[in-house]
């Protein structure tokens, strides 16, 4: 699946923002240049993993399944590891050395943000199961909630900030990550079914 504009714009905005903040009075003591370097390195790794992401779903017992990709594993566990490192630094260094309060607060906020991001990626991607066959699409959330929609009811397929959403005429929705292995195949299949359903509805209305 090709890169979306958000995947290019967001990292660039973050890097530029960090470099601008570095020149604001009161923030010059923060290692913002290093943070920008970490973001740039992480984005390079993201692009490398994104390029090798498979577009084919896994076939299991007559069902096609999405699986988490290396991009999601890297983002989730990388963010969690960095959050632990930063929080450890806040606890250990804060108790043994005199560190500017601004740095401690910034490290704490970054640690919490990375931790929440790792949890969100895990709940929204790694621990979600999405599969489909010729008649229906199923999504099981990280908490075990199962949503099933029939392909004959599919109305639209749209990208959003959470991934890709497949919606039906009765307002049921299934959202999955565009970073899943096989996401492109599912999006294409859903788009074809939505188009066919629209053509069928148009013909029935004309009669």
C-alpha cells in the first residue's frame, strides 16, 4: 500500500517543530536537537519496514487474515522501550543528581506520551484480529468484542487517522490498521464489493 501524505507530513512537522523549539528562550537546555535526530532515525527505520510490508493476507482455514507487520511491532515495542528508558532516567537521575527542572518535566512528559502511544498501538493493532471470507468480514478487538458485517451490506471504504474504515448501510463499521500485512488486499476487496453493491442498488432502483 503506498504511503499516505500523513505518514510523510507528521514526522517532518515533528522534526521541524523540535528544531524551532530549540531556539525558544527557556528551552535551550533541553536536548531537542538529539530528540529530532531520534525522530529522524525512527522515521528512516519506519520507511525501510514500510517498503518491505507485504500486501498479501494470510490464508487460514478458508479465511484471509490480517497480521501485524514489522512496522507495528517496531513502533509499539520501540516506543515502550524508549518510555521505560526515559522514565528510568527520570527516577534514577532525578534522585542522584541536580538536573534542571525543565529537563525532568520534558523527560517525564515524553515518557508518558511514548507509553500511551505504545498501548494505543498494541490495542489498536497488535492485539486485534481481522479476517474475511467470501461472505463476511470479522473484527475481534483486543478486549474480545466481535464485529461481523456481510459484504452485501458494505457501502464505503475510507481512510482516516485510525487506519481504514469499512462501513455498511446500517452504520456498522470495521476499522483496521493500514500497516497490517494484507491491509492493501482487504481495502481493495472491500472497495470492489462496495462498488458492486452500489451498482446493484442503482439497477434495482431503476427497475
